């Protein structure tokens, strides 16, 4: 890698808040899906969409980061990651547009989906930032303290 780590690692509070946002978004989406009055096949569709969306944005973030760090990436995979993310968002928008849900329910699913995707990108970025930061830190080794022989209290050692 030809990058210099000039920044500090993400703070513990930022890392935990990103994880909390991911959990809040995905758990809220799942609870809303469980409580929604829709057919089981529709619920399966929306479950598959959240999983597909989460995977696609993490893959996209990794690919963009690899490219910015001059790590070789396939142009086909780079384009595929962008297209896959766009497809996941378009499928959710189309599904919500055609769903027989209240407008507030559609908005809830859209916001929970968006929060989950954004938070997963942030968690992935934090993981990579921590790995990069740790790779530039010198390894800390702690040698055992050397044993120093204490002087004896007999007369021979005093001479």
C-alpha cells in the first residue's frame, strides 16, 4: 500500500454509534416487516431486499476504498457493485410504490432501509480505518523485566 496514515482512527464513540445505527435500522425494518399486514411472499421480498442492499453497499464501499488506496480492483466488479446498489434501491422504491401500505408505512420502510444501508457503509469504513491505523502502528512488545540480583546481606558481599 502506498498510503500514509495521517489521520487518527475513528473514535470508540463513533464506532459504537455506527453499530447502534445499523442495529436500530435493521431491527426496526425487521419489526416493521413482521408487523406489516402483507402476504408472506411480499415479506420475503422485502427481507431479501434488505439483505441484498446491505451486501451490495458493503461491497461497493470496499471496492471504492480499494480503488482509492490503489489496491487492484476489477473494473467489472467496480461497475457491478454500483449497479447492484442501484438495483437494490430501485427494487425497494418500486416495491413500496406498488405496495398496498399506508404512506406512513412506506416511509418507515424507506427510512429504515436507508439508515441500515448508510450505517453498514459506516461500519465497514470504520473496520477498514481501524485495520489501516493498526497496520501503521509499531508493534508493541513488552519484554519481561530483567531480573537483577539483589545484593546479599552477608559479609562477603560487603567487601
